[in-house]
């Protein structure tokens, strides 16, 4: 999905560059790129946010927000080897 978003940003930047005024270019970028992509990423991130919230509410977690199946080793890095 990232490659599609990057390609869309590229297309909209080119569209904005062809606008006759700077204000038109900024508005084109905001309304064709920034706003739709922010809505899209918010909607597609709902599952991750729900899983993170459920993991944080689970009793017995040493660190709230860890991904399921990952251990927190205390030095700021979560790795999957269970150290």
C-alpha cells in the first residue's frame, strides 16, 4: 500500500505544479492528496489500533502496547526471541 500512496503523492505533486497559481497548487495538494490519504490511513489503521488497545488491556503484560508474542527485554527493544 505504501507504493501506491507514494505514487499518488507523485501524481498530485505534478498536478499541483501545473496549477496557474501557488494557492491553487497548495489547495490541489491538500484536497487531492493530504486529506484523502490521511483518511485512508486512518481507516486502514483501525485494526492495528484495536489490537494495540486489546494488548494493552490484557493483564500480565510487562509493557503495555507490546505486539502479541513479543517479549520486552527492558532496553527499549522488543524482539521476538524471548530474551
